[in-house]
C-alpha cells in the first residue's frame, strides 16, 4: 500500500477515545485519521481537532464525501445495523477494511452478512477483543494445553456502566452480550468451540434504576467440542466486591486468570505467575494497521470471524435465559 493508511471512525465516545489514544502523537506513524463521525457534534468536533480530520454527524455523509482505507466502528451495540442497511455493509461496499468493537451486532443475521462480505472482498477485519493481545495469553493457553481440565468458572461481576444504552436488552443485548462477552471470548480462545449453551438469569436485585430491563445476574453453562464444561457468571450488582477472570480446575493443577492483570498456574512443586507486561490495546491497533499494510489477515489475533462466534454463544445464552434454561445446541 502506498502512503499512509487513511482511517475513519464512526463513534467518538468511550471506546472511540481508547483507540484515539493509540493513534495520537504519531504513535502509529503509518496511519492517519482523516474523518470522524458522531451523532453528538461536540464529540466529532473534539476528535477532528485532535487529528486534523473532518468531522461528520452522519456516517452516510462521511462515506459519500471521504476516501478512507479503514473504518473503526465504535458505536453502541444496537447501532451497527440501525440505519440504511448497516454501516459495516456500506463500508464493505466501499472496499474498506474494518475494525468493529464488540459485540459486533445484536443479530446473527447481520453479523453473518458482514462476515460474508468481508470474506468475499478479502478485506482485513478485526474486532475489539484486546485481551487476546495480552502478552501472557499464549503462555496461559500453552500451560492449559498440557493439562486435563475438569471444568472452569468465568466471571464478569462488578458494577453497572454509566452509558444510557447499557440498561436495556434492546440497546445493549444485556450484560452477557455487552460485557461478559470478553470472558466468553477468552474462554473460546483458551478452550475452543462451544457446542451447547444453557443459562439462567435473574432480575430484581438492582432497584430504582430507571429504564432498566435486563438481568442483574446470570449463570451460563457451556459445553465445548472437546467435552470440557464451564460456567460463566455475570453480575452488575457487586461494584467493588466482584471478580473478573477465569478459574480453571485441572487434574493436579489449577490456573487463575485475572482479567487483564495476569495469571497464576499452580501444580505440585511449581507455580508460574505472570503479570501483564505490554500495552495490549496499543498492540491491537498497531497490528490492525500492519495487517492492512502487509495485506495479511493472519496477523490479526482477534478477527471479526471470532467475534461472530462469540456473539452466537452469548445470544444463545439470552435465548436460553428467556426459555427457562433450555439447552441451545450450536453445532
Ligand atoms: N473493547 C472494550 O474493552 C470496550 C470497552 C468499552 C466499550 N466497548 C464497546 O464499544 C461500543 C461503544 O461503547 P462506548 O462505551 O464507546 O459507548 P459510547 O456511548 O460512549 O459511545 C458510542 C458513540 O457512538 C455514537 N453513535 C452511535 N450511533 C451512531 C451513528 N449512527 N452515527 C454516528 N455516531 C453514532 C454515539 O453518539 C456515541 O458517542 C459498545 O459496543 C461497547 O460494548 C468495548
């Protein structure tokens, strides 16, 4: 590719700014943010001023007027496909490489259409599961590969995010879909494909929260292709008394993964402990731009295709919760 990779953004809110931080101060010298879009004018203006980019209020206008090689989609879960057939499909039509924040959609139909378009046009694609870029993740996976695992427990238990769209299933998908999907993704990264899902959720713990209609707590049972079983818990009622991570119980050993912090693997006479040693968020953006320059999708550790499989699992969890814990078979 000649010249810098020209990058555009839709969504200049919380996670948009996380990515902006990685492009700021010429930290990714091979890329330039040329256009930014947000429905909230001051967000678009602020981001545009930071990068000398052009601000837009409507992505349709940005797509019509600007030339860019890659698009970051950093909008709330319900917004991907809401307007004019969907922003990802329109970007694919333009031949744009795509970075899409998780959850990549709220419907499998749309996510599958996007994946088919990306594959057909051989575009580079990535999704926002930055934990896959933690420097110790391959080491943790390698240790587990030597063990016979009995089962695991995963957790995303904490407080309630402040963004307006989080509190309704119709706009966020609920906690398992919107937040705990990071834990589901790490479980799939470590353990492989999920074949069956059965879940229970409960409501009513959080009181006096306006416009709130999703689960306060859920437990999702998973069965993997390998035969492995595990449960992933979500909760938004615990604030500082929660836990984020995965505990894996093995024959003669145990591994504790602390979300984004490190891991501790214990076996008789040996303990391995590693803490996070890299800026894994910076790395996911560096790698996305490198993959575009090299035209090499295999560099991406967190492709859109993996995010679609994560989405399938968490949407199945919702379906099961809504149907008394019914087992949903995925393959
Ligand atoms: N990878 C991570 O760790 C991580 C962390 C936080 C959020 N996220 C994900 O990122 C997404 C956004 O979350 P957030 O916290 O940044 O939300 P946010 O509400 O702070 O920002 C979303 C922005 O998108 C804009 N937007 C929505 N629809 C638009 C449209 N059609 N055109 C232009 N702008 C539009 C909104 O105005 C808003 O400014 C969510 O899916 C969330 O799950 C990922």
